[in-house]
């Protein structure tokens, strides 16, 4: 079993058993500027 297959299997198992997805979301422009990232 490859790492990709394991990852997909674990994700499918979590989905089937009611696990909540991790909330990542996008980083705001203000937060990017605070981190010193410009020109996006």
C-alpha cells in the first residue's frame, strides 16, 4: 500500500464514521502582510 492509498483510506474511514473536517480556510491579506508576504 502506498502512502497515497493509505491517506485516501484514512480520509474515507474518517468521513464514513462522522469525523468533522479540519477547518483551515484562507489566510487574509492582512495576516499575510503581518507575516511579511507581499505581492500576492
